[in-house]
C-alpha cells in the first residue's frame, strides 16, 4: 500500500485524539524526573503525563531508570 496521504493520516490521528498517547524513550527520559516528583508528592502523575506509565510497563530500560530515580529521590528527601 502506497503512503499517498500522510497529511490525511496526521489529521485522522489528531481527530482520534490522545486516547493512546505514544511516549517514546526520549519523551519518557525527558519527563521521568517530573513524573517521579509528582508520584512522590502524591499527585496524579499518570494524568499529568499520560502514556508514561504505559511506556514504563513496556520498556524495561525506562522502568529501571524510573526505579533508580525513585530510589534516588527518596534518599535525597528527608521525611
Ligand atoms: Zn523506554
């Protein structure tokens, strides 16, 4: 199948909305600090950064990064 209407596809994706936001490792890496801060603050991190949790579930590398950031943040922070 030829990809003749890439702009139509983009429009469709926009119309379909962000039900399934795609977070890649680059975005994940950018947002992970904030995500962990929100988590530790008891905020709704999943709502603030949609799709990141799904990415963590599917990406062992980022999940590991997430774990170590959490551990780091906790040890930084006196109770
Ligand atoms: Zn990743």
